[in-house]
C-alpha cells in the first residue's frame, strides 16, 4: 500500500523520481512552467466545452448558464495565447500551417496574437520565428522572416519567408500591390449599396476628451461646391494616405451581414475605418472604431444580443470578427501563381451560425492551397 501512496504524492507534487548512484532515488525538478500552463489551458478549455466551472476543491462542479458559458469562452479565446510560453505558441503555429515550400511558410494566424512585440506584449509572431524555423526544419535552420502584417485581433493567412531573398521579393509584391487579398468581416448593420468601392484617404489623429487616444480617421479629398453643388476633388490633407477598398455583401439578415473586403491599398486599420466611418457598419467586436470620441464597448441592438446569447454588459468580450480569408501570390522563381485559403476560426463560424448568416458553399471547409 505504501508504494501507491508514495506514487500519488509524487504526482500531486509534480515531481518524478529517478535512480541515482547507489540506487538512491533523486527528485527531478518540477515540470516546466510552459507544460503546467498548457495543462491548465487544456483543463479550462474542457470546462468551457462541458459547460461547467470548477470551483474550490476537485469534484465540486457548478453548471454554467448559457450566458456565462459564452462569456467564458470569449474571454479564454482572447487571453489564452498571451499567457503561454513562446515554445507553446510556436507549436500552435506549426499546427496552423496552410502551405510551405522552399521559399515560404504560410500560417493561419490565431486571434489575439500580435505580429510584433511592444509594451505589455509577452508573445508575438516575430518573437517565435527562430523557434518555429527550428521546429520545422531542424536546429540549424535560419529564422523565418515576416513579409507583411496583420492586426493583433485579425485572424487568417499570413506569409513568412525562409530566406532574406524570398522576404525581399514577397515584400515587394505586397508593396507594388501584386498580392490580391480577400477578407471576411461580420458587420453591425448592412452596407448600402450591397457592393461598391470605397476610395477615401485615411490619416491618424489624436482624439481629445476624457479618454485622449489616437485612431485612424477618414480624410476625404473632395468637397461639395457652394456655387453649383457639384463634387470637387481637393488635395490630400497633410499626413493622409490614399486608401481603396472593394466590398461586397455575401449574406445579410436583420441588422447583421457577412461582408467580403478586398483592400487595394494597405493602410493601418483601413478595413476597420472604411467599414465603421465609410459605410457606417462597424465590424462586430471592433470596440475601437464603434465610437468616435470615446473608448467603450460596441453598442448592439437587443435582437443581435439575443441571437449572440449576450447582454450589453458583456459585449466588451466580443472579439473582432475580421478574418484574412485568401491571398493570391504571383509565382516565385517562375513557379505557378499560388492561392492560399484559410477557413474562419471557430468563434467566427459560431457567431455566423448564431446570426443565421450563410457563408458561400465550401467556405467553412479545410484550409487549402491551389
């Protein structure tokens, strides 16, 4: 009986014993912080899926209401990858590889992971590129290189280069607008007309008030003539950058829509600003651009809240529903053109279902390369 008790005690203490010189048992150090955190995240995920929340001692479980379960799921979705060890994040990225060849690796970037580091950022894609390369190609592999960026809250297709030469070439393709990008967004409100082109310059401006902050705004380069009422084109405002977006409503119901967006230019927060201020249909979960003069959770209608299974006080947990769906790249080194497709993340598809919106046929299938 003593041996099983000792074994259980060792398991609870997180230690494993090994035989040392003379047959004596020596305790190995406790499991790594990354392993413990990964185990904790798995347990939290299981509790969400089962609709339970463990409180106090093991064995005591309290069933969550649908609202509590939904909120907990959203919180975990936005926080879990910011708490893990960089090696764990690199491992997650390897599982989301869409395509790889001698020149590039294409990943499905998860929600909540920034591309670059910065104040308060524990994990970013750029930080784990050396580890990711070693996991994929061996210990002597050169670090992968960034070719473009996605916002922290944006999910989907992201291209990484395997060499400096490939990185420069791919970066040039993006800069010269030879890469065709397609995004999907869920909008609060239905764009009118249902298809069109937004060609409105954007600049960054400080918003003053109780919560001073910076955000991107529209800077129209036209005005209405006071003499004849015609639209007259004007010069770009200082600091403004030309921004062009093609958009098309794929499906709509009530006050929600699934919108396809194709940015021709690549200005910071371009799609979010054009949707919120150009079409007056902010992207679902975009709390930054849902208000002009303040930073506050997005305001949703009662019907939308009911469909989502939320109350307004919990809307702040809604993630940004913006997904980089597809990239079309000209062939590298005389190879054929490449079309890369990433299916939307689980939370995006669940929201789509709750809002009773339908994606184009086959859109929720596996990631693919053509």
